[in-house]
C-alpha cells in the first residue's frame, strides 16, 4: 500500500460510528449522574434534614443555572404563547416539583437501589397511559417486557420488606407515585417540546419547580434561617444541584440530539446498576443475589420495551 493510500481519511461510516459511541457515552454518564441523586439524598438524611429541605436546597442552587439556560435559549427561539406558558407551568409542577418531592419522601423509607428500580419503570407507565388514553394497542413483546419488569420490582420489593420493615410499603408507594407523575409529564411534554425546544422546556419547568418549592417552604412555616444548614449539607446540596440535576439533564438532551431518544433511553439502563454499586460503595447498602436478579429482570424488560420492531 502506498504512502498516499495510507494517508486517506477514514470512511464516513467510521465518523458515524464514532459519533454514535460519543452519544451513547454521553447518555450513560447523564444516567449515572442523575441516578446518584438518591445517594446524595441518603447522605443528607444523615444530618437530620427532611425531604422538604433536600428538594428546596436542590432547586434553589440549580435555579440560577437553569435561568441562564432558559435566557440563552429564549434569545434564539420565538416567544411562547400564553397557552404554552400555562402548559409549561403545569409541567413544571407535576414533572419536577411533585415527582421530585415524592421521590425524596420515599427515599426516607427504602433503599436507594429499590428507589431507582421503581423509577426505572416510568417508560412502562408511559406505555400503559398511552394505551388507555390514546387507545394504542400493546403488542406481545411489550406485554412480555412489562411482566419481566414488574416481576423484578416485586422480587426486590419483597427482599427489602424483610430488610427494611413495614415502612418499605410507604416508601415504595411514594416513589411509585413519583414515577407516575413523571410519566404524565413525559406524555404531555411530547408535543410541547417541538414548539418550545427541549432545553428551554426543561429550564423553564425547573424554574417553575423552584417557585413551587419556595411556596411550599413558606406555607409550611419554615424559617428562612433554617436554610443556613451545616457546611456538609450545603456541599451535598451543591453536588445535588450541579452534578445530579443540571449536568445530567444537559447531557441527556445532548445525547438525544446525537442518537435519538430510544437509544438514549437504552443507555440510561445503566442507571439502576450504578445506583446499586454506589449505594454499596458510599452508603454500605448490601448487594444480594435477589437484588441482582430483580435488577436484571427490570433492565431486561425495559430493554425489550425500548427495542425497535424488526
């Protein structure tokens, strides 16, 4: 082979594959970081703070960054209609305020690993919602994926019931309600995101969520001085805001733009596995064969659900 032949640029397909790998890696990193919020919340609970404080500090610290993202996007995109503004407010309430608050409440009673597995069922809830509301049929492969996923959750839930006691029922129900709330958000945001833009929608919705947290804090009569928590709590809140909220949301949007939502969701399957590993490493939560088997069933079910028809 001549020197000139050796210097020829790589084929276009090589560039496509490289971009594909970068997109998958970006989605995976985003999923790991987003899943880590459960670990951070568990660490904060060791300092006798509650779910109200965890979500309030998280949103207050992340709000300036989301405001900057929203301002940047608004400069490039047309202004929203009043109807779309109302929709954004509603999505901000149910998608990031309500779902996050229920999630953090549930984490007080169940393990981080079980929390992540329950939240991982959100795509199946979206499938069931669309089947009921929009009369879209559920195919055989989809039913199999649902059965596998729910069997895995039951397996891990029964295991945690033996370990954590009766309150696992309360924690599981709260996190399940969180997943349902976020599922409704995903369904309703599907059409809106085309007009508003994905990053702008997320930024605006997060700002609405922050306002909800502030109102909740005031309605509960919590003193402003209480926000001056010890340094470890504030540092953990900063990590929660930047590395477990703003950064993973941005990385996920970048990944969706590169490889599409279906592939990005498949890469997100690393989330429950990373949570189990982080919970073992950081929190000392045990990893048992039952948990691994249940996690494998859930991820197998979600993989079937995300596969394209052949």
